[in-house]
C-alpha cells in the first residue's frame, strides 16, 4: 500500500475520533494528510524535463562501472514516482550519450538531450563492506542542478554520508553481493531524490530492521 492510501486510511480513523479527542487528534490528522512532511530543499523541477547524470571518481569507475548508471536510474525512478509534474529523460539515452561523447560539464549532457535542467551527481566514494565478512554501505556524493540553456548553477549540496544500514552490519552469509548492492543503491537514490520532493521524515527509522 503506498503512502497516499496509507494516510487516507489513517485520516478516516482520525475523523471518526476527532469529536472526542481534541488537539491530539488534530495533530494526528495533520500528520496523516502529510502536513508534517519535510518539504523539498529545491522545488524547481516541477514542469521541467530533467536529465540525471551520475559521474564516479576515476578509481570507482574501474572498480564498478555500473554504480553510477544504476544510481542515476534509481534517482530518476524516485522522482518519477514522487513528483508527478517532472519528466525524466530516459536513463538509457543519458548513458548512451555519455558513452559516445566527450564532455566535462553536466549542462552539456542535458542540453544535448534537450532537457530543461540537469541533475548532476559526483559520486565520490561507494563502499559495500565493513571488513571481509560484513556488509555496511557507505557513499559520499555532491549533487548539483544546472539550467541547460545557460549552464547556471541552480542548486548545490553535499549531503551527509549515506550509511546503510545506519546502526548495524549484515553478514555476507545472509545475502549475495548483488542483492545488498541493489538495496544500498535504492537507499542512496532515495536519500538524494528526497531533496526534490516532500517526504515522511520518519521513513528511515526502520532501515536497520529492513536490511536484515
């Protein structure tokens, strides 16, 4: 069940008890309809055609050349699912253009693909292991948004390091590397995409349990 339907169900329950419970129920109702959501840090992607480009540092490119591609695709999926007024350039077209052309600036890629803005991610490190027998993902990024017409920088942020799971490790005997990698990229992609849409501030609280 998605978040909207979950909250709709909560709201029906709250509406039934509002007359008897006063202010506490009002606060709960506000949470249920999303009034307590964390707002986006940048709200300028609405009604835009957006290209998403992820660029790994050179050493990471040779360690796992697909991390950047998969992260860009995951961010695009998150934006598509949570920001209905955003049009995402097909990540396969972005990857193909980047592979076939020499470029330095993120805005070059977006302009070539006829995007309005480009979300550029510099992937500075991406690690999956805490020792030889434990998984704990760690990744550092810098994310920028450029206007593709004039190359103007619209937004820039270096989020805190993403750690998954945040307070635990997962034995390598429990999961295959490919499975843990997919989970970690999904969490990292969500952390970055949420900069651009409203989200539940408590949704990360169950990450440790979910990783097990």
